[in-house]
């Protein structure tokens, strides 16, 4: 089963990197923290979000050598992650 992320909560004003995302809201209204999502992705649960062109973008976990784990879209090599286009809640 795949879980669709429909909104995000961030820390700070006008966050510009995905490591500032603190919580996500799923399509069923469930709110999960980023550490929860990272854990679930790491045990092979699938998360995605629907782009403005109505395609599914997979979400992955990132484990930097310093700092905390975070989430971003797969294949996103820019500092501005697609998840940051989602509405905030």
C-alpha cells in the first residue's frame, strides 16, 4: 500500500530545503512526523505525492552523515524539493 502526502508542516519562515519539513499530512487526514515517515520508508513502505501534472513522485528518506534524517522526492538533485510545493497545514 502506498501513502499519498498532501500537505506539509515546516519549521522556520519560508523553508527552502526539505530537511525543514517536520510533519506530513496524508490523504486520509493522518498526520505523521518526519521521523515516523523515515522509519516507514526504511522498512519499505511507500510514500508519494501527486505533482501538478498529476503524476506520482516517490518520496525517499535521506540519512546525511551529520544532522537528522529527512524526506525528499526521488531523483531530486536540487536544493528546492518538490515536497515544498505542497500546501502547509
